[in-house]
């Protein structure tokens, strides 16, 4: 796939849970595509969300891994929604190079009302609010954060709006989520799958504008140093037209895969794929981390944490449970 003479039989397929960067040089288009399988299924099944909530979180996970895997440094990429809808909070953390954790929070009364009224689209469940995209390079560095309003648009439209307004990068986004029935030893079971693609206009030619990328992203060197007005020329219009032919089922079908889809879209122009970036379900919580948090509590906060003579903490991301004896905390336990 590196050039038009390459055949699909010569390609090493990335498979599930691996983000594939690609470049369509004649169109000055760069992008990333992914199909999520076991990793996504593990996250969603652990929480046992209602299906509409799970689908919404799955879209946010796809978007986060597509953007987070573009970072060139050690750090985090965090996508978070805060809204007035039935699903009032979505959080997805991507920690380089591959770790993903995510959770959703929803109001049961509002969600029941939404189900009763049939208002179960992702846009309706989110309602009004914001999407914050944060790049965190760690201690001693300043966080970069972009915020875009959620105003009834789809997650795809919101992401495109973010890049158009905040980063000034012409961008098209495709996201899809599905439940796939598979035959096993004990009959059919359903598993979660999702897929997505982000394609951006990032020209390299000196006579054309070079667009900025996510801070630390994989745009060409120097591309964030040249300003200008976005040029929607024929190449970008062609790119969007091709990407718009993608069907949701193609993004989630394990028989198609990312490389086959990219070949269908761009083989006439020539598409080059690069080594894939695996992503895994991997929460960063630990007993030591939680202990450090508890040690930072004030005397009042520490007392309030004790129930039935012990402190129980459940990680919102991975549902792991940690139990502490207050006597382990010398300073706080004396006052408690």
C-alpha cells in the first residue's frame, strides 16, 4: 500500500485495537484509522452500561485513541464532556504510548425519561455543554486545552468543529459503534466493536499553507509555524468526498479491516500506511496511588471516608476495589 503497485496480499494487517496512521500524498491528506474490539468490549462490559450510554462512551473512546496516538511525547490526552443531559459526564484518558481508560456517568431519572420519550440519540443524551480536549505533558509543563460547545451536534461534528475553530485544520471525522453476534461453544454472544477515521488536510508543499497540528502531534516538522487562511481547494474536496462514502458497517466489520478500507478509498491516488500503534485497556490506578490521595486528606475528609471501621475506594474507571484500615495512616488515624 506504500504505492499503487503494492497489493493487499503484501500488507501486514494491524487487526483490532491498533491505530493505523496513513498518508495520501497527492491529496495532502494525513490521517489515522482504527477498529476497536476486545479492548473496547472489556471496558464497556465491566461497567454494564445501558446500551445507549455504552455507544456514546464508545464513540468518545474511538475519538480519543485516534487523537491521542498522534502525540510524539510521553504524556496524556484526555477527552471529557460536561453537559446537562442524561449522560452528564464522559471521560476518556489516553496515556502514551497505549493505555486507555474510560467511564461514563448518567442520571438514572433523566435517562429513564429519555428512553420513554425516544430521545436516545447521542446528541440528545448529551444535551448542552462542552467537550474539553486536554494535552498533558506531565509535571513541570503547561497543559494545553481546547474547548468546544456541545450544542446538539454529533460527536463527529463536534470534533470537526473543534479542529476548524481551535486548530484551524480542515478535518473530517467518521465514528461508528456496533454490537456483533458471534457463535461460541455456548451459543451466540454479543461483543462490542467500534471504528473510526480522522483525516486532515496538512499540505507540505511550500506554495500551499501548512496547518497546525495537535501540540506534539505527527504533522510535518514546522507545520505549526506558518499561519494563513484555510484553503478549501479541490484536493480537500476530493478527500472529503471519498471519506463520505464510508459506511458505518465498514468501520466496524472485522472482515474488512482498516487497511482494506483505506485501499478502497484511496488506491487510485496511492495511500501509504505506517506502523500501527496498539491500544490496551489499562487503568493507571493502584493501591499506592490511592493511598497517596488518602494521605493528602484533611482530618475532616479522612473521618468522612471511614465507614464501618474501614475505608473502601472503588476506581470509577476500572471498578477495582481497595480497602484500607484507618490505622495504616498514622497521622490521620490518631485524630480519627
